[in-house]
C-alpha cells in the first residue's frame, strides 16, 4: 500500500510514534528530498536503511507508476520535507494513480502548517479555503478575484516576496481586511503577527525569514435587497456563469437566500 506520512513542520518533538515506527521498519521510502529524510531519521535515532526513491515536483508524474507497482507487493512510505504529502507538496499524482490502479492509500496524520496557522490565527475556523502558494505575478488581480470569498483564506508565500504580496493584498481586498502572518510555526522563533492588511504589510515591508503562512479574513456579507441581488445573479449569468453557481455566489456575498435568488432570476429570465 501507499502510506502518506506527516513529518514535523519545525519541532522534532512533533514526530508521532506511528511515524517513528514506520520509519524504523520501512523497506521503501519515497521522499521529496532524500537528504532531508536521512537527516530526519538520524535526528530521531533511527538506524533503518530503506531504499530511498526521490519524489519531487519534477519527476512525480513519471515515478508514480513505478511506486504504484512497488506498492502492490510492499508498503511504500511517502514523505514530504515537512507536513503532509500532497498538500502543496509532491504526492497528489501518486495518490491519483494508486486510486485508479486499485492500490490502497492510507495516511499517518500529523503536523500541518495550514491547520496550525488557522488554529492560532484568531480568524473564523468554521469555513476556510486553502489557496496554496501565491502567484509571483498578477497578485492584485488574483486577490481581486477572491474579494467576495466569505471563507477564511490560507496561503503560503516566500519570505522574500511577503512584503510585496501583502501590499498587493491590501490594495485588492482593502487596507482594513484582517490578516495574520504566521512565521516559523512550532520553531524556536515562532511569530504570529495579527492586524489590518495595511499594518501587516508595513510590518513586513522588508520581507521576513523562515517559513510563512498567511491567513486572511473572508469578506463580510453585504446586506442587499432581493431585486438587487437578482440583478447581480443575472449579470453573472450574462458573463457566462451558470444560474445555480451565480445564485450561490451572490447569496454568499449578500446573505440573501440562495433559493430566492435562483427562483427570482429564473422567473426574470422567463419573463
């Protein structure tokens, strides 16, 4: 079978007993960086010497087939450098290939920078979306596309681009949007900076060091009357959106009933 194993995101003490046992007995390990895996095993005092197979963004689509075949006869332990494989790290093509081939996939849960940052952010946790790494270019337009997203949003960003990215965020989403930057989570110099988009952008204007997770407040529901909401739905449909999806988007942005918007827009189209 394929075993996805979460590794510490900073603090070695977060290595679970199941991870240590798996590393101690594994015959085959596919890892994002085999050097990092060797370092982790040494730090944990593990003397096992399994077969190590690189699995990274440049080879994962070609190596997946080989690993799936191996997993038919032996367990293949899959590791990223930190956190859970397949979450903005190598692993997804392998899991998809294994599922298609009928090979069992399981996981050893553990540390996650995404959930850790969300939990300490102080922003709503009942609904959230993970957007992965921010684009290097066109960030203002990218953020503008998320301006009406009501859920808390989580991003990864390079420390060198952090200041510029936060400035773009403030431009697109508004200077008052609440933002939390989590730096070096679980490590000695862990830092959590909370504030308005403008204040946090200023704080990190010169960049930062370490691993970065940015958590952003979702858009507040905007009060609107039903006729206006229906007009917004129809405008989205005219731009190519499906009626059901447009109704859901306007409902999330305004707090109006999705059903009322759908039925009202449907009636308006038939009139």
